[in-house]
C-alpha cells in the first residue's frame, strides 16, 4: 500500500486537532469503487461543526457529536471533491481512468432516486482533504466538458447541493419572492444564484459591506442584517414573501415568520445563529405555512446540479485558496465569516 499527504482529524476540538501527514495510507478501490486524485476541495460549515462536535445528540444538544451521531477517529474531512479518476476497482470500466469527475459526497439510505443522505464524505467516510480519496463509482460524475475550473466545481457539491435540495423541497418557482438568510456564505450565495436562475425575486439578508457582491450573484434586493429586518423586507416585498430559505435560524425565525404569506414555506438547513428557537405556532397553522427541514440533497437534486455544472449556468465565487497543509488556517478564516463565496483547498 502506498502513502499520500492528508490532513487528519484526530478528535473533536479546535484547529489544533487537525494534523498534516505525509505518510497517510493511500486508499485502494474495492469492487465498484474508484480512486480519485483530488485536484481541489472546498471548506464548509459541516467541516468546522464536525471538528468541533457541534451537532449534539437527541436529548442532549450540547453533546459532542457529528451530524449523524458519534464520530470515528481518525478521519479525513472534506465533502467537496473535484478530481481525476486515477484507478478503478473490480467491476468498473477501465476507460474511466483519467476522467475528470465531481464527487457526490452523500451516502444515501438506499438506491432510490429520492433517498435521503445518511452519511457524508469527511464525516461518516474519509473525504477530500488528501491527495486521494476512494468513492463508489456511481458517486463520481463525469464533468470533463464543464467550462468551470476545478476550484469552481469543488465549490458545488455540499453548498450548492444543499441549496438545490432546499429550493426543490420548498418548490420555489419563477415569480415568487424568496428571502435568503446568510446570503454571503457558501450555501447562502448558492441559494441566491440558484433561486435567481429560476426567476425568483430574491431578497438577500447580508451585511452592508457584502451587499454589492450578493447583488452581483443574482439577488434582486439586499437587506442589512444589522437593521430592522422585518421592516426592510416588507419594503422590498410588500404583501409578504412566498418562502424563506434559512441557514441562520435563531431569533430570525420569530422575527420573519409573520412576513410569510398564506400557504408559504420556510425551509431550513442551518442554525448558525442558534439551534433552539421560539416562535408563535399560531402563525404557522392558522396560515397553512409549511416548515421544512432540508438536510443536503437527493440523487435527483444532485442530477439537477450536475446539469448546471456541465453547462456552466452557475458560477461559484471563490473567496480564497489554500494549500492542503494550511487547512487549519483555511478553517479559521472560514469561521471569521468575512468572505463572500467559497474557500477552497488545492492539492498539488
């Protein structure tokens, strides 16, 4: 067995629990698997929360755990992978060697098109913060002809996959008014781009210094998260909004729920402002508002994302680039939330 460079998560904790190794065992593809040489991998909230063990457990929200429960260490993180197939296992067409691929990071419950994810590369299996990663052949999708760069492709799976899942589950359509919270982050900016591409009227919640970049990504309006959000949103969308795509949670839920129209939808895929919320249930049931939890994407959602990737109809914004050995620094920059778009790690 050969060796490779990798950054290894050894325990829950701060950046100090990430260890750069040059002698990590290079994985070997088994039956139905491929070995992908990683070209670029992006940083996500899930990497930081998994490292910190910030997901909690049922009945114990403060327990240290991954998103699906206790984590096994050591673990190579990284759910976003763009690379080239370097080797194939038994049962996989050898002609796939050399193919440029985008990896679907979800580990699904079953083989149906709408199966939910029950695991993730970088959490329940080793991911892309390494020179090589092994994945199921069906999870490595050919993007040879995509006009997007390797870094842009690596920005797509987790953030844009999550955003696509949110918009699909909330059935956001052209002409609707949609509020996007946390609009300058990875998932937030993806929501802005994908909802705008659908013809939705996007009201993006962000900070004033990031407004121009969020507008350039496709928002119809921006509102400053430091001001009175309800008043600002009401000016942009008089009469209420059709949907809220929320990655923030916390006090925003009670503040903005009264703005959602009858039969509207609130879809949530994050809780950076706090996982425990309080709001008036009467607003929910008296106005037939749907509250939707959305964890990542399905195969069907990812197929829609692949069509956009191959056609170049989305253009992920790259905020910063780091070398593999500087992953801890990349995660630290990520947690400062001063960037717009995606932070990527490139592997030479």
